[in-house]
C-alpha cells in the first residue's frame, strides 16, 4: 500500500515553523509580514477562499487586509487600489482572487501588481523570470507540489516525470521548473491533444496531474512504484454523503494507490500546500523588502 | 532516403517574398524597416555574424545600423546607447550580439531593449509573454524551426515531439511553444541529466536537437520515418578539407537520414532560418510600430 503524501500535516508543520520565524523577524525588524487580498464582486466561493487565506495568515502572525470591491469596479478604479497597495509599506504581498467579473481582464489586472509583491507569481515579468530559471516568487500550487516531494525525500533528478495538464496555474510552471537546472527531471507534458496517454504515463517515475477531470487516470496508467501527485479537485455525485456530492482528484485513488509507492490523497494532499506556499511567498517578500535574504 | 528540410532554399524564398512586401510597405507608409546591431569588443566571430545580418537585411531593403563599442564599454554607456536606439524612429529592431565582455551581464543588457524592438525575443518580459502563450516576438531559431516544418507541411498537432537541449536560445522556447495551444504537440525535453535517452527518442514522431554535441544521436535513436531537425553546429577534425575541419550537427546525418522521412542538413538547415526570422521579426516590429497588424 502506498505511502500518503500528507499535505495537511506538511502544511501544518511548515506554518508552525513559520510562525516562530515570523515572531523572531518581527522582534528584530519591527515588521509584521502583510498580505492584501482583493475580491471583486460577490462570488461566494471567492469570499470563502479569501477568508481561509486570512485565517491562516493571521494564525501565523501576519497582517491581512481584505479589499472587497463591487462587481462594477472599473479597470481605472482597480488600478488606483493596486497602486496604493504597491506603495503601502504594511503590505508585502498582494493577491487578486480569481475569477474576476468579465469586464476585467485578469492578466491586465495582475500585471498592475509590483513584481516584489506578486506572491501568486502570476505577473508576466515574474513568469518570465520563472521560465528563465531565475530567482522569483513561484506560483503557489507548483511550489507546494515540489515542497511536498521534498518533505518526503523524493528527488526529481534524472527521473522521468509526466505532467498532465498545461494550465498557467499548475501544469506549465511545474513542468518548466522540473525541466530546469534546479530539478533536472526529464519532463513530458501531456494534455487534451495527446494521443496514447497510457504509453507515456507508463514510463513515468513521477506523475503530477492537474487536468480537472475526475478519475482520468487509474492503475492501468502507471508502472509499479510510481509517485503520484494529484492536484485535481472534482465534485462528483455520491450517495454516501449528506450533500449528495464528494470531492475526488484526477486519479482513481483506490486502484492507483495499489501500484504507487507514494500518492497524495484528495482532499488533503496538494490543496493545503497551496495556501501554505502563499504564506511562505509573503514572508519571503517581507524579508526581501527589508533587505534580508 | 529522407527528404531534406532545405533551410537555404526556404530562407531565400521567404526573404525574396519579404523584399517585395517591404517595397510595398515603404511605398505606402514612407517607412523603411530598420535594424540596429550592437557589437561590444573585438570578437571576430561576432563581427562576422553581424556583417552577415547586415548584408541580408540591406539585401531585402532594410535600413541597418551597426554600433561598434569598445571592449571597455560600461553598463551606463551601453544603457545610454540602447536608450537612444529605443527612441530612434528609424530603428524597429535592436539586437545585441553575444557574447558580451565579462563585465557586462548579458541579461541586464538585453533587458534594456524596449519590448517592441526586442527582435531576438530575449528580454525577460518577452520571454514571459512567450511562456504564457501570448503574442510576442519569438526567438529566431525556434521560430525558424517551426517555420521550416510549416514549409514542408509537417504538423506537430498531437505528435510526440522530443526536444533535446534546454538552452534559452533554442530548446526551452521551442519546447514551450510546441507544448502550447498553437502547436499542441506532446513534448518531452531531454537534457544532460536524462537517463535512457534512446528509450525516449524512440517514441518520437519529431526530434529537434540543439545540444552542441557532435553526432550525439544516430539511426539507433529513432523510429522509422521520424522527422529530424538538427540545430547543432559543431566543428570536427577532417582530413578531407583544406582547413582540416568540417561542420556537423548533433545528429549523425549519414545513418539517421536512412531512417528519417525528413531531415535538416548541417549546414544549410536550421542555420539560414535563424537570420531569416530575425529579419521577419524586424519587419513585424516595423509594421506594429506604424499600427499595421
């Protein structure tokens, strides 16, 4: 039976450790790391995500400011607010909760964030640095996946890694970093246009998937002792829960966990690592802002 | 016997066609597309590369300005010169010939170029756009490789493509664009840390290599009817030439051409396409500068 890559426990450990570091940092510098979250409109899911980020940020001693802007906010108004946050010394990280209302282009909005406060790692310039293999604030989900592998001493050096999905938030940055000189994996990116997925995943030592398709892969796609990281999060019907739904990943956990050496549960695998890395990026931005490495 | 992917003939055809378009463009707009090439120091190879670019640019009706700066040029001085070129209306493209003297960081210098004049596609912001799949000036060698495939009606859609090498100039941007939504290939990047290269290349429908290692791959690495694009350019000893040397690619052409359906010669394959795409990027920058699509 596979070892579980436990994101809940790992994130908790990292955040507990960060809490101590933040106390020490505040004591020596007088600075509290600060994160600002912008929500535009009344999407209940967005509100809930930002609440969770606020709760975990404040729990480890960060300052958190939420900006709730009306659905009708114009590009000029949002620019004014982000410019103010870029200048605000209490704020070291700025996140724009997606999705935005249709009249706002998410990339135009994100590119307003000063690169040193871009803790989601999504400005074009930050992505250019990532792509070039330069120091930068890395997007939180791929960073969380790499950290989870590190915590379980799973190296990617020289390994065949298959990344399923090529999204801007997960698959693309993950594949890019894995193929670079810091990780040295031999990476194949599989996506909706790939023929013969199984032929490719069968060769993989590690498979990371963020395809958004419940149970896309099962045991038949993997070789024995593969490491599986599942960033999928899909709601499917269930007669065993009160809500009539349950959350599953992109991998059929039940069958895949019989061939894998290590596998992430869903939920409780990649998910908790994402917010944890957002907090880590914010602390990193705060340290850089006051000249610490 | 494989069909040759003839870069000389293809580049000549594209440049002839561009010459006609540039004449028409100049007639309607009064603007001559202009390219500025900066050489720092006395590297004879750099001087020769820039001469070749000048010759081919002027042959199709472009304006070409060469800046020859002394080896001792400081960062402040080069910034002043690039700022002036950024403002110069006669110049639509700026290239910095590499390598630069050791005291100048090539990326710091390249990032001085205005993004709309970055015809080598190497500024961090331009690379961020490329990585994000957005319109941008694409680096010349990968653009030339894709164009060569297009000219021979070789589609990459759904194909297994192996890119050997992960350099900033060739492998990385090529793999990134191929894996994106415009090309939809299933891409694997192979590099110096890859184990079992043959196992991976054997599955490829198309192999593109820029590894800088003479005869790294031979017939035994490929499946029947593979398409081979060889961006390597290595000088090896030869008793058949006056100079005692000859140029070869990263692939053993003699054996590989017996299994391939299509293959680039070296020289005369990818090489001529690179300068051709530099000229195309310059013309594109000129058209964009005066509001044409």
